[in-house]
């Protein structure tokens, strides 16, 4: 099978990780596009770079022509411009956005396109939707499905018990935007930071609460099939109370710009993190009321000699696996692709999806797996 020519939009942490993974796989010619020349200059020499104004749709469209696919690792507010440019250029489109309005635009665009449009291909939404859908299919009838995901520092030291591991804008949106849920069979919005629960896993205590964006299209796909569906972010105990103080009592939910400044100046970043995925489902199987769970814990580690955070690994692995499955013909070649329609077993067997399993620790194994 011929190599694909890929354009990665965004030279930040995740874009860099995606480009490295795809380049190391040996079956892609990867180019990175960004309007920030400094970010491009920081990329490894083996990555082809292009200084392009991403907000100029016509210029971006011309730059994308001749590629097989484009991957957006850019901020959510650029999603519509990039997706429209991909549509006009006739290339497959993939992104990581959690933004509901942007995804609705992409879905509408896909209806008239000749190529495939696959948004929300990261961790949550993304992998968690694939895993939750597989768990739900084990049940004859489904009463509840709860998806819990956390990107957590391994060594928390501050009162928030948190370090920045990914986009601050995305984190703030999670804490401030309305959350989609299914409650007693009805699709509705619920408030962020509510729906509180506490639990223990393998000797450690956690809390979880409503946050926005993580369900992706799963709520619509399971509407009429499950009575209760929720997405919760996992944190260490006490985190939610501090965030409620900042957002509600001090009113920073109305000053997101100020909240971002405070968080980025006061909370250090870390690459020593872990990603925890904990999904539970309840329902009927062969006439019995049962509960089944899925648990995964991915730690930061070195890949190909470079130290990567767990959130980098899981986010990049998700979208790279989707691109790879598209290239091999295991995903539809046109139209809108819902993450929950991707086969869970196929995803984990993919060379990039295998990074979600604990025994795959080095990218050198990619060349030993089926391309």
C-alpha cells in the first residue's frame, strides 16, 4: 500500500507528538503547518515544516491540495476554517476538538463531501467513546453507562492536587461549559462540577464530577438505548471544591481570560502524569442484572528515546490509530465518522492504538506490526 501524504496543523505539544509518531511508523510523509515560526523551528529536522497563516482559508486550502489527509491539532476556534479547507481541497479530515458547535459544523460539512470527516479522535472524546461503546454492546438492555477520565499528575504537591498537562483553554471549557447527559432516558444539559462522586481504585482515593465535551457524539448514538449516561472528569479529592471557589465564589467563570492567566502563572506544568480511564455499565445480560467495568491506567514514558506525557501519548495515539485505520480501509472512506462506531478490538490491535496497552512502550515496535 502506498504511503500517505499527511498535513498536521499545529506545531504545539500534541501536533509534535502526532508528527513524531506518524513519521516513525514509516508509511507516512508528514508535513507540519503552523503560523508560529518559532514553534516550527523547534520541531526535529526530519519533520517537513510549512509557515502558513492557518486563519487564511484560501491559502490553507491551496497548501492542502495533493495531501491524502489533514490532522488538526490546532485550537478549537480554528476547526471550522481547517475543516472547510479540507472539504474544498478534497482531503480526509481528522481533529481532536471537544467543542460541540465545531463538531456540528464538521458533521454538516461531511454530508456533502467525497472524503471522510472524523472529528474528536483524541482521548475524550475519542478512545473513551470507543471503549464505552464496546462495553455497552455486551448488554441486552442498558440502564446506566458512566465514563470517567482523568489526566492526573503522578506527584501532586499543591492544594489543587493538579498540574497542567494539556491545553488550559480546553480545561477551562470543561469546567465552565454545559455538559450533555442522558437522564432517565432524556437527553439534557447538566451543570459542570456537579454530579459529584467519590471512589477508590487499587488503594487510591479519587473524586469525579461533570465536565463538558467528553461524550462527543456518544449521547446521540445511545439515545433511546440507555437510561442514564454521564461523563465525569477524575481528580484527586479536594480539587473540585477549590475550582468551585475560583469559578463561582470569585466569579472567574465570567473572566476566562483572567482564569487562564492565573492558572498558567500559578500552576506548573508536568510531563510526569498518568491517564486514568474508568468506565462502568449496568444492565441486563441473559436475564440477569449485572455491572461490568473497564479500567485502564497509562503512564508517562519514553518513546523512541524521548520523554512524553501520558496525555500526549493517549491523545496522539488515538488520532494516529484513526488515520491508520482509514489508510488501511478499515474505516469508511467518506462521510462523517463517529468514534463509537470504530471497533474496539481493531483499535487496540492497530500499531498506534496499541500504545493504550501497558506492554507497548517503544515506537520501535511499530515496524514489526502490520502496516
